[in-house]
C-alpha cells in the first residue's frame, strides 16, 4: 500500500496580515543601519562627541547586531520566537526613546548598543516566524521574497527618511519614528502571529552564547576597521582572536547534547552551500554600495539628500524581483535561477566598468539596478533554501545563520572591494596631479576622493579643476577594477550554486529527515 502525503496547509488572510505586521520591525531594523548618515553634523554640533565617540555612535549598532544574531536565534527557538520578538520590540522602542533624547555622546552610544540588541532579537525572529506561518512551499517562497525586498529596501530608505526628517525636525526624530511601529507590533503580534518554539532544546547555554559573540564580533570589527583605515597588527589580532573563539564555539557545539547550533544542519544538502552563496551575494551588494554613493556625491556633485533619493532608484527598480523569482522557482530549477541571478549581476557590473566622470547619471543607475536585481534574486532564493533545509523547530538558528553570513559577507565586501578601489585611486592619481601642487595638498589629495575635493576648495580655479579631474578619473578607475573584482566573485557564486545546490528543493516541513540525529532521542546529561 502506497503512503499518501497530506498537502501542507495554505495560509489565509490572517497569516498574511500577521506577516505584514512582521515586516514593520524588519523595515525599521534595516533602516537603522543607515539612518544616521545625514544626522552626524547635527549630533556633533549638539553632543560634541570625540572622534572615537563619533565612530562608535555609527558602529556600535551594527557590531552588537551582528555579534548577537546567533545567540538570539537560538534563544528564540527555546523561549518562543514570538515572545522574543515582543521582548525585542519593547527594548527597541525604549532604546529609540533614549536615543532621541540623549544628552551626551555616551548616552547615545549606550542607546545604540541597546538598539543593536533589540535588532538582533527582531531580525531572526521575523524570518523564523515566516517559516512557521507559511507551510505551503509556494506561499513561503513568496513571503521570503517580500522579506528580502523589505530588508534591502529598508537599508536604502534609511538615508532618505533621515534627510527628510532632518529638513523639518531635530535629529532625535530619526529615532522617534521607531516607537509607533513597535507599539503596533506589541499590540497586533499576540493576536495575529502564532507562537512557535523548539520543544526539545535543553538548558540555554550561556557559555556558548559568549563564545559566539567572541567569535563574530572581533572578526567583523577587524574586517570593517581594515576597510576604513587599512591593515594594522591590532585588527589582524582581532580577526585571529575571533577565529580562535569560533573554533572553541564549534568544539563546544559538537560535544553537547543540546547545542546552540546543531551542526547536523550543515550536513543537510544545500544548507552550507546556500550560506556560502548568500555571503558572496552580500559581498558584492554591500561592498560596492560605497562606490555608487561616492560617485553620486563626489563625482557628480549631488547633495546628500539628492544622492540618497537617486540611490532609491535601484531599490524601486528591483522591488518585484524577489517575489517574481519565488514564483519562477516553482517551474525552474533553483540552482539555475541562482546562477542566472549571478549572471545578471555580472552584466550590471560590466555596465559600471563603462562609467566615467563625464557619464550621464542614468548609466550609473542602470548598472546599479541590474546588479542589485540579480543579487536580490539570489538572496531571496537562497534564504528560502536555508529555511527549507532546516526543520521548523530550528528556524530561529537557521535564520540567524543566514543573517550572520550576510553581515560577514558585507564586511568582507567593504574590506576587499574598498581596498581594491583605494589602491587603484592612490596609484592612478599620482600621474594626474599638477606638478606645482603644494606637497601637503598633494598628500591629502592622494588619500581619498573626499580629501581631494577638500584640497580643491582652497586652490585657485585652474589648479582646483586639474586636481578634481585627476581625482575623479582615479576614483572611477578604482570603481572599474572593483567592478571587475565583483564580477569574479559573481562567477564564483554561480559556480558554487550549480555545484552545491543543483537538485536541492526547500524541504516539506511535514516530511521527516531521518539522516540527522534527533536531540530528543539522546539522554539528557548534566549541562556543562
């Protein structure tokens, strides 16, 4: 007698409304990554931070968020993802209020750190709850596509909303906009979003949580600092220390009956490959963003707000790509679609190699829209594969691993592509600067394009024009080589997808996966 498979239940109006509620915190958490871009002059004028404090006002949110993702994903699996979501919403709202009315740089840094903690609870919780709201594979793919578009759109929207608010209100308003959305989440999520958790997780392992923080935080800190200020022994040591802590973390996960991360996940077909492909996509998407924003402001001479508004064009252009890719994946092999997404990104970067200081704005926007469309397509499909490869009870950890790979990929992209562009700039500008330029001005102009623009403001018109032309040509030469490096990464991503993901489909949550050890079958030893 043949076994029959019960079709997965389809989500109805209630689930889709609940999903819409979940997009609110995701949008705001992603916006908070970039919302400070225009506010720094206002904050500096009122709070008078030191140079170090100003860096931490920017960076502490991202560092805390990245370091705690795995911990919070595992905690949500244990105590309930909806419960963790509500705790995170309360923390995020309270920290937003504290940040808005901060009366010192130290208070603002502390508030941004708490915002990072709240963000680390909200991001994996939303994705894990999506996994458990939508059991039908087609509906889940569409929802994950919308989730991906919301995440990437929020990062692009942050500077624009910040600029608009700062035109009319004081700098604290960029944080106050979080509070109504968090209140709405606290009111509606208990009614519309069902609770889900892993029923067999054992005691929460605080030592593993500390090890995961000690592994991710130094690595991402070291990579981002090298991207900004270059190589140094301290930054290399931070990365090495993080890798050693990561090795200890993995050893502890292998030896515990109820680990924070079940390493059997990585033996599931497509899981590790999907994380690697996601990392490569974020490598290019985040790593190249600095070139497009600098080209808009420093080469084309747009104001920050106008540049931010134009930078929305790629996001708007690719808004429907992720849901469309999910629909297409019902008929076409996902590995081929992911490979095609990387191929589309290659075309976009190829367009960007044709950009010059004299190129029209539309050429830059077309190239950025094409590569962003391809990469959003990749990210939505691999996110679905990661969640599909993990059993529903481990959705929190799977979500956190996806977002951790995104953070690491973005940091690597900024470091490697940024270093490529900077090296070309410093080499190429040597031949273009006027011979009669004062030595101190030449040194500043050779460092960065921004430095060259600052130097030009104090020079006579003819000399200033020569400096600006040389600097802008050198910058676009660096942009070209960074685009070529991104194209190489995209080819590697396409090959990785075709090798590791061919034939992989999101698992049916009703199907058992007997190849993995089941923690509930193990005796419960004393926890270390």
